[in-house]
């Protein structure tokens, strides 16, 4: 596996994290009783779906240089490794401690923070010529999730 990554590889992981987030919110919506809470969680799931589509579009718009792989990786082990990280670190399938709405929101905020920390770490491994600046776009999307979740938690 290479020591550097390109923006394309990071978009692969971003898409996987968004998919995991959508699953998390849909599962959480099944656990709450209040209709408004259910609706909000389903709204968040839809946001994750929309971000997945946004990231897929952004990925398609990458230049050849931003998708250039710096290492020989015929089996896509790099992408598989990154997807495994996403599955175990961000929106992982751990059982929720309870089905209280505020607990779900707190867990979601932590998952969003984890994703930002992950992207910040990955940004350091993507050289500027391989699309490092594109990682900032992903981070901004995740930061908007935290703001929305925090506002709801404080309400």
C-alpha cells in the first residue's frame, strides 16, 4: 500500500461514510417513538444520501492528475483498506446504548467529529497535485452536519 493517497481514493471513503451515516439514521429512526424525532432522523438520512450523490459527482469531476495512483495497486487494496476503516471507525455498527433522541444525537455528533478527524488525517496524506484541496470540500459538508445536530441537541 502506498504512503500517499489521491482525491479519488478519499472520495471512495467519503461515499462509504455517507452510506454508513444514512443506515445509522434510518436505524435510529426506527428506535424512537416521537414522530418529530423520527422525521428529523429520516431527514438526516436523506441528507447523507444527498451528500453521497454530491461526493460521487465531485469524484467524477476530478482531473486525471487527481485520480492518478502513485503506487501499483491492481487489487485496489488501498480503497478496501480505507473502506474498512470507515466501517469500523465512523458510524460503525455498534449497538446504541439506548433509544433516547438526545443520546442518538450525541452519538451522531461524535461520528461526524470522527469523520472530520479522519479526513483531516487523510488530507495530510494527499499531495496538493493529487487533489488535497478537494478534501476541504468534504470536511465542510461534515461540519454542516455537526452544526445541525448540535442545534437540535440544544433545542
